[in-house]
């Protein structure tokens, strides 16, 4: 585990030093388990979100976007069962006062029964309290009075809003099943054991789809979404198959609403834990909301005249866990030669080009004309073509390369005295460390071609 901790430490410090992720509220001594996404982190996360939206919403004919509020009518959470059962079992150590999730102290097979007899505090060996159920939802008050009638909750998942809006979407789209609704947004959980950097925080972002389907087609749709999730993991995030585990949850361990669940886990340095999830939620949610609201939420099949509550297949992705897995997967340390020809360790983020915060860095070899003019013009052209570009003319070229390697820029383009003569520049590849001379006018299509091909 020593090496594992080193790797997390390396990542956390790189993220801070290079402007990916900073500790939240640091100016005021910090605020536990909250994080700011800095200039590069925000680009990486946005690229992940954009890739997701373009693949699953724009890229498909059967999924539509939606945006619903973080604070909803509390009746929705009563109907969905969250007020009653969105809890984690909590125990405290009587001696050192450490707090634990009881389900994390027992083996997976015992998670349902939660028999803690014989289990002592993992921290000090002290005696544990009895289990208490702790509701994870953040409570707030809407309006000027703070009483029970004005109590409301921050959503613990984006899914709830989609079920509540199902009737409106059904009525306005007028389309045949199956189809899905997608939403990206913040969710909030008062986690008992937050930690491991951005793995478990109390405020996080989800990317979720609720896919509505005839009950007889649910299992087929489940398999289709499992394939989609596999291809996202491999083709977009480029996570190695040796670090991703698809775990079919055994029937007896399934949540009460689920007919099948696959947990998609990643081997983080701190252990194999959830990255994403896929569940067949049956008609549980729609039937709960139908009962509680008194509205008919069934779908009428125009061909067969059958009226039924659709089943829902729910693939869910954590945006922050995607960022974490991508950073861990692609952080590498190799060797590079210094200007003096000596070898030194090089930290490099081998991010897929489409996800990289910066696609190309334009580096004039000297800070003088006509190099600066040519480099500035190239930067403007590439920006105009939609790429995220950085222009850097400070420090030695070696230092500038290192900086770009650390933020994962796939291509550094050096403009040198030869550029003025033959209108070409050198493109250095982050991974191959190869150099290629390309005509300035061909660079935009060269990049477009490479990004397209690598994805
Ligand atoms: P865990 O078992 O890790 O608590 P979960 O099974 O409760 O996760 P879901 O309710 O399925 O998680 O949430 C869907 C997704 O949202 C997860 O797969 C994960 O990517 C993300 N997620 C859930 N809780 C958190 C959190 N506290 N911080 C960051 N991401 C989270």
C-alpha cells in the first residue's frame, strides 16, 4: 500500500501544482473533502461531460436531454423512498470516537445482515456502538421560516428529477418506446466516510440516463447499455481493461428495486471500488410516483393499445470519479533528456487528446520577430478551429515541454527561424517524443485528423 499512497500523493500534488484541482476554501483553512477544479481540471471535466453528451445524447436518436432543479418538492423524495431509506448504517468507536460505515467493516457477503459481533474498531481496537441508520440527504429550508413545512432537500442523485418529469416528456415527445432521458448535474450526500481525494465527496456531479422500455425488452436494453458503458470506458477514457471490473451483483444482494445490477469498478491505488453503475430498476420508481401523485404515468402503446408502466434501465456515471480514474490511469513517469543531454524523470499525463485540457501548445523558440508573429497567428488559427490552445514564450524550451507534459498536452508546436523561410513548424508528440515538420497551413487538419483517429 506504500506505493499506492505515493501514487495518490503524487497525483494530488501534481493536481495542485499544475492547476487541476485545489483544496476547497483553502484561504480559510480549507473545508474538509471539498475541492476546487482549477483552470485545467475544469477543462478536463468539461471535455468528459461534452464527450458523454455528444455520444449518448447527440449521438443517439433515442436519448433526450433534461435539466431539473437541485431542490425539488420534498414529496418527490418521500415517494421515491429516499426520506425513509436513503441511509447508511453508521457506527462510532466508543474509545477513539472514529466514525465508520458498518457495511464497510464486514465482508461483501455479510453486507445484507450486517452482523458486527466480534468486530472492533479498525483504528484503535475499541468497542463499537450499535448501528444507527443515518440519512444522507442534506436538509435545508425554503423561504423565510425554518419549520417543518418549509423543509426541503438537496437532491442526492439526478435521477429523481427525471422520473418526476417523465409524464411531461412522454406527453411532449409523443414517441414510441424505448427512449431515454439524460441529465448531468450536481448531487449532494452527507457521506459518513468521505475521502480519497475526489473519489467520495459530499457534493459531486453525476451523468445519468433513465431509459424507458417495455418490460419484455428490459433485459435486452440492459445488455445494450452494458456494451455502451464498456465502450465508453475503453474508447473514450482509454482505461486499461486490467483495471476495470464488471461485477454482476448476485440476486440475493440486489437492492429491493433492482432486477439486475452491474457495478463497474476501478482498481484505484486505495482499492477496487465503484466507478459507475448500471441497474434495471423495473417499474419501481414510476409506480411509486404514480401511487403518490395519483397521476396515470403509464405509457399507451399506439400499435397494441396496451397501457403499462415502462421498466427503466439506469446507467449512471460519476463525473468526478471519471476525472479521478482518467488522471490515475494516464499519469506516468518516464525519462527525458535535459538540454545538457542528461536523463531526468519526466512526469507526463498521457491523456486521450480529446480529453486533454490543452490540445496544442504553440512555443516560439525565441521571443522575437518574425517568430512571435507567426506563432501568434498559428495560435489564433487553431483557436478558431475550435481547439484549446496555449501560447507560451517563457523559459527554456525544455521547461516548456515539461510543463505541457504535466498537463497532458499531446502536441507542442515549435516555431523557429526556419518557419519564416519555409512556413513549416515542428510538432513534438508527447508520447512518442518524435518531431515532425508540418506546413503551417496543414496543422489544423493534422490535429483534427490525429484527434479523430486516436479516439
Ligand atoms: P458508493 O457505493 O461508492 O457509495 P453508490 O452505489 O452509492 O456509490 P450510486 O448511488 O450508484 O453510488 O451513484 C451513482 C454514481 O455517482 C456512482 O457510481 C459514482 O460514480 C457517483 N458517486 C456516488 N456517490 C459519490 C460521492 N460521494 N462522491 C463522488 N461520486 C459519487
